[in-house]
């Protein structure tokens, strides 16, 4: 049974409405059928986003960092005035990031599809296309852009959309970051088929108020682990959990590590500096010094 989320925060309602118009306009330029044909002719392998995070668990202090390339946000405006996607991607790779996240949303984050392409050409790290996916057209687009992982925000999607976009992404060989903020959203996310391509992202930011609390990850992580360890196949399925938003210091990293959270998506903390790679390097050094 499909359950439509009628409590989407107003900012998400505006973004989703914009995305519907974007997809409509894109289809008029290139039909879905022609887009699918381009995907079918593309043989470029994916870089293995989820695999890179799993590998990080055995080195780099057991920490997997998804380092974000983001120019602006709706709440903060422009974050980085010397924005250079290719340079930042290379810096992040050299500093020890496991993966990259690139904002491509134009209207609300001042992103662009070209930023993902620039980052992919500059670094060998797997890349998440950070955007608001509401239509299969965007999944095919993401593949052609070179994305290794796509984001599905549960609050933006009804159950049918969530299931269909998840299945299509995996069919194309991409990993999926399934983002939740509440227990209700997590329960819906847990209805998706178990897969090694699944990554569960817990967003500490309330997208309605923009308030941030790291307790969100600690609370939902326990529910997630309990639900998955009661499955019959739990002996072979170990979920990847990523905490998103509000990670500012080595103390924040240590708090999460103490609760068995090893993977982090960090953006503004790095992007507000002139040298994002150095900021990542300093953060990881601080964690090592705490041990």
C-alpha cells in the first residue's frame, strides 16, 4: 500500500515543485526513451561508493568520510566564495576522504551538473550526486553524469516512488544513500529490499526548522540496528550507516565512534574554509590525537 508523506516541510515542498518543473523541461529537450538509449550505450563502470565506505572501516582509524562539495545552501547562502570543484575533489582525496558528495541542485544550492563531472575527472573517489530525486529521469541522468551513488530523501517521496527509484538505481549499478530524519521515515526506509547497495543516512538536521541535533543519529541508529539484526539474513547483512549534518569537531566524531557510527557526510565544516582539504586533514588528525 502506498503511503504519501503529507507532512513534507515547506522548504521541501518548494524544492520538489521546482524539481518537477526541471524534469518536465528536461524531457522536452531529451525524451526519456532517448536518455535510456544513451544509458544503454554507456559502459563506464561505477566506482563502488558503498564498497569504499566498507573498506574505510578497516583503515583510516576506521572512519569513512564523505566529503562534500557545496557552494551554497538555502539557510546559509553562499558558503564558499572561491568555489573550485575539481580542486576541492583532489584536495579531499589527498586528505583521506573515502568518497565525495557533489551538490548539483541549481536553484537552492547554486549547484550544477558540471560540478560532478569536474570532480569525477579530478579525483578517483566514488561520487554521490547530492540532489532531490523525484523521477526516474533523474536516475538515468545521474548515471550518465558519472554518479556512483544517488540520494533518496524519504521525506520527499511516497512509498511507490521510493521503491521504484531504489530498484532502478540498483539495476543500473549505483549505490543508494537512503536519507531519514524521523522514526516514521526510517520505518518506511526499512521496507526497501536489503541490498549491499543500501546506505542508510541519518540527517541530524530538521529540514523544517533547520535545527541540528546529533542525538537524532544516536536514537535512530539503535532502531535501525535492532530492526536489521532481527532479520533472518542478518548474519550476512551488515548495514552501512552515515551520520549527516552537525559534525564539526573531533569530539563529534569521537561521540559517533563510541556509538559504532563510523561513516560521516561533512560539508559546511569544510566548505566554509579556503582550503577544504586541509580542514579534513586537521579533523582526522584531531581524531587520531584523541586516541
